[in-house]
C-alpha cells in the first residue's frame, strides 16, 4: 500500500501544475481569499458597522504579508495578490470609517435623515389639511 501511495505521489509531483495545486503555495492563498472577499463585500454595508481597530490591524497584517509573500523562495504571487486585494479593501474601509466617525459623515447622515423626515411630515400635513378642507366643505 505504501508503494502505491508513493507511486501516486510521484506521478502527481511530476506534473508542474498538479504539483503547484497540491502545494501550500496554492492552498494557503486560496483559503486566505475569504478575508479580502468579505472586506470587499463589507464596502456595501453601513460605515457605522466598521471597526477602526480591526481595519487598522488588517491593514498592517496585509502589508506585512504582501512583503512576506515576495520574500519567500519561490515568491508566492497568489498570496501577494490576495493580500494586495485585502490591503485595498481595508484602506477603503479605513477611509469610510474616518469619513463617517471623524470627518462629519455621521452628522451629515443625521441631517439628511432629518430633512427627509421633515419632508415626509410636510406631505402628511398637506394631505391631512386637504382632508380637513374637504370635510369642512361638506
């Protein structure tokens, strides 16, 4: 049985593509791509849900491992791409966090919401006023 497994392994490792697909240079980045995919999807969510500390930590993490992915031998370009996408998404999230929490985005959103509610209230008042005038005319 051991000879059979050894023969299968030798057959797989003789093909460069199969050898790469069976390595950690492939499966590490593939399994790690969940982080940037989630970060990109989170750019569509409300900025009030963003954690500034976690975003900063993930920026540092991705920058560190972008460097690491090129420092190992052989260079792991798939891991580099994974962390480059994550770095871009985290920087976007960081900007959204700062814009919302530090640069007046929260107040602007509250002002817009208040003016929408005021507009809806004015429409309701006009509607009720029309009903009252119709009732008085009868």
